[in-house]
C-alpha cells in the first residue's frame, strides 16, 4: 500500500440542499505523513474527514480509500485502525466517566481486560489527564473534554489519526503539549496525521504537507513553506500567512537579505547570522555583538 488516504473528485449533497464538491486535484496522504488542511468555513474540510471515516456517503466520488479500505463498506475494519477526534467532541464522548470513555474503544473491540487497562492508562498519560479518570466528562471544561476525546482516539493505537480543529479551546500550554504528543507519536510509531486548523501559525509545527481548500476546490498541495510563500493563493482562500512569514517578507521588501523561514529555528538562525555580520568584522562563528541599550529618559551621554 502506497497511500494511507486517497480521495478523488468528491461530491456530497446534504439534506436540505447544501452541497460540497472537492475537485482540482486528489487528496492524498502518504505513510507517516503529517497533513494539515487549511480553508475557510464551508470549504469542505469537515465533509472530507467525515467521508474518510465512513460517517457520510458521497453523492458521487471517483475514488475514496483509507488504509486500502472503502470507508463506508469496510467501516468495521477501519474503525479499529483509525482514530478520530471531531470538532464538537461532545458528540463522541459517551462514557459516564473519563476512564469509561477512554477505555470504550479497546473494550468494545473485545480486547482482554488487562490490555484495555494498559491502553486506557497509556492514553490518559499521553494526554496528561490521568487525574481526571474518575470525573464525569460533561462537567469538565471544553479544553479538558477535548483531551478526553483525544485520549479515547489514542487508546486504539491507530495507524491514522484524524483531528478536526483539535486546538480549539486549548490554552497555549495545552496546545504545545498536544503538538509534542502528536509529533512524538508520528515520529516513534509512524502514525499518519490529518489535521484541520484555522491557526496558520501552528501549521509548520504539525505538518509536512499542507492542502488549501476554497470554494469546492483543492487549490494547492505543498510543504508549509511552499504554500505560505504564495500570498495570492492564501488570499483566494481568505487566509493570511503566519506572522513570521509576513515579517520576513516585509524585511525582504526593504532589502534585508533574508528568506521566508521554514520554522522559528530557521528564523532565529537567519537573524543570528545578520547580527553576526553587523558592526565591526564577522562574528558568525561566535555570539552576535551586543545591541546598544536604549537610552533612559533623564540620563545624559
């Protein structure tokens, strides 16, 4: 199997007349890839995800396979291998306690009690909510319920993890923790990731590949840097590049010798080199020269 996911020319009509079409190019996820989907509301992001997990039936679709299976026909097999976190997690939290909800997947698939316990404990620890195990999920905060849903998905140790706006309602520390968890699972287990998000600033930290959706079309596929270097493309999808990309583009326009950074580390390295070349001599092999201190009001000199 070369593709974890492949969806071609999807068309779906909702009851009441709303419809979504995704065309332009195929949506493909390779083994171990981290894929982010960007696009405005109504562009088809959630519709695509629901078809990928067999929760919707397409009006027409040229091709749709996930892990080599037809999501609708092979739903029973697929749900053992794919973890899903919906945007509105209350729709998928069904256990009377956090422990019951996280253990539900392994238990419902007939795993031995010792294995169910091991997987539930592992998932709770991964997301950092072991202390919530005895709590009633619907009395938790929105961010805590999001973590419960993520732990429930991870308890099945999926080959593919699909997350619809997973960073909504999470504070900055929780977002950073979740990014670290997802990247570690991808790195250590080869788990493929498909994530929709409105936060373009997070994308370079969670994705190798970015798709841009707009008005029923898949406008582009590329690395975060390739996509964010195309402001006209993002504008068509009603998106803005990350703040760091905008900053470096503004510096380029002013003649500063920089290029759009692929990451915060890349940005820091470029700035370091610029500082190292400033002033007397070349300091690129050592620490940059000290910047002049701001003059304090009232002081002479």
